[in-house]
């Protein structure tokens, strides 16, 4: 396993060799990594359930508790398809 210090050194060396255009792309990419933690992204879902009818809302909420109590497989890993 590569140490964080060594990884940072390798990344810095690679960044030093980039063209200006690629540096701008790298900056945009790094900004996209940070954007996932912004409060605004989470708030964009605010009110999304507002238009649901009562029956659908109950299925999502009350039905969720019942589904969690069952012993069904929640996630399939890739090996289950072999």
C-alpha cells in the first residue's frame, strides 16, 4: 500500500508536467470533488416528496420499516451473477 506522503509526491510530479489546458481541467475536476459536500446539494432535494399522494408517501415511509424487517438481500455483489 502506498503511503499518503508518497502518493502526494507522485501527484505533484504529474501535475508539474501538465499543460495549462490540462491544469484547468484538473482544477475543474478537483472542484467537482469538493462540490459533493456542499449544503446546497443536499437542499436541492428539499420538498421533493411534497407532490406525493398520501398512499405513495405511506408506502415509502411505513412500508420501508416493514421491508427492513424482512430477511431479503439488500445488495447484490458482482460475484452473484457468475
